[in-house]
C-alpha cells in the first residue's frame, strides 16, 4: 500500500481530475515512480535466490482519470526511469493501448482470470468485488465476456467516510445494524448503466450523484448500498450467453461477509479466489505482470468481447533501457 501522505496526494489529484499545475503533476509522478522503484527493489531482494534480476516489469502507472466516453486517460509514472534502473524492459500504457484500439480501457484482467481458472467448472463467472465491481463470464470453450457492473463499493466507502468517519464498512458491521430500503434499492437498480449492454466500462464517479438522493439513516443507507452492490453483480448474468455453473468471488469485497452472503444466496455454487491459492491483494498486480509477458510475446491482452476494442489488442507500450 501507498504511504498515507502519498495516498492523500493521489486522492486529491483524482478529485481534481488531474487539473493542477504541470509542476505538481511532475512532482507527484516522480514520487509515485520512486515508490514503485523501492517496492520492486524489495521484491527482488526478498527473492534474489530465485530471481537475481527482473526480466520484465509491468508498470501501468497510477490512474488519475479515465473518461471512457471521450476515451481519455491520465496515468502517472516514469517507465523509462524504471527500465534504466533495473536494466530490463518495462511494459506500460495498457489502458491507452486498449483505448487506441477502440476499447473502453477496462476491465483488463479477463485473459489472466481465464488462465487462472482453467481447471474449474465451466461455464463460470468471476465477480471482482473491488471499488468498481466487474464480472468475467467464461464459456464452456473458454469464450470471454467481461464488463464493469457498478461503483457499489466506492459508494459504500464514501457513505462510511461521511457518516461513520471510517474508510469503509469493515466486516459489514454498519450494514448489519441497518435495514435494506426496498424502495431506494429499486431506484438504484434502475440506473441506466445497469441496463446497457456490454462491453461497458465505468468511471469512478458514474454513480456519485445517487448518494445525494439517498435520504436514509446511516445504517439503513449502508445496508441498502451493500444490497445494491450485490444485486448489481447478480443481475449481470442477464448478459451471459449461458448460465454459470460456478461463481468465484475475488477482490477486497470478499472481506465483507454481508456482501458475500447476499451473492451466495443467489448463486448455486460459490468459491473464493483464495481457495484457488491466490491472495486477493495480488490479483491486479499478477494480472499486469501476466499482460506484460503477453505483450513481449505479441499475444492479446484484451478482446472485443472484454473491452469493446475493434480487434485483439496485442499489448501495451514496451520501454527498453537506454544503452
């Protein structure tokens, strides 16, 4: 995780959509790059017996702003600096490559998820319970459909910060004290994004305006937002070609037992990604490392059915060390 002060600077910049002075952008980019350099050096030091050097580094950069409608993105990170320091290729600009190919820039982990789950029952789905909830539907022959579902956990976190002065609803404790307001829940589930057909992708602020219209007690509001996050994920199956025989849950939301229980009640068979031997905290990093290697081998990192790109996207930008 980022140090507190760096996290605060990034969050401030995200709120401004990157609209600050060029000096502030450059200074923050340098700070972000230096932090990633330190982390990479620690990883190499801890594993030097197995990997004395890095062969390739995946460095998507810190996402500040993504406008899927205008196909504009701002990420911060100096890939050339890392390539020079570690004397290896650095693969970056994954989102930009997908946008250039006509895609929506996310979700970018479906190819990785399909590889991880090849020993599991199919057809199946993986629900990624991050700030933005995304789903990956994998057909019997490995066909991929993926799309964003909602900003449910972002809303839950904002609600927790506003009314409980906590970063999030730890263990679903606040939701457990409240009652779901079915009227408000139905209103939330009528959001146009949920009805639009995939491929589709979300900006972080797509659902922000709904918070202004929720006039509930803090506990009932959290219970209702938690139910909305679960129901939005459950309703995603309306866009699947075949019903899933297995659901795998991944992401930070799996630490919320209230959210997990609601999805479990609606699905016939549910597993946790941790049951496959993966730490939820490493899924995103692992997926980018996987995409970096695929980029070096000119293999697709995203598909028309996962991001809406016009054709298979063969990778991000590879930066080589200066000789």
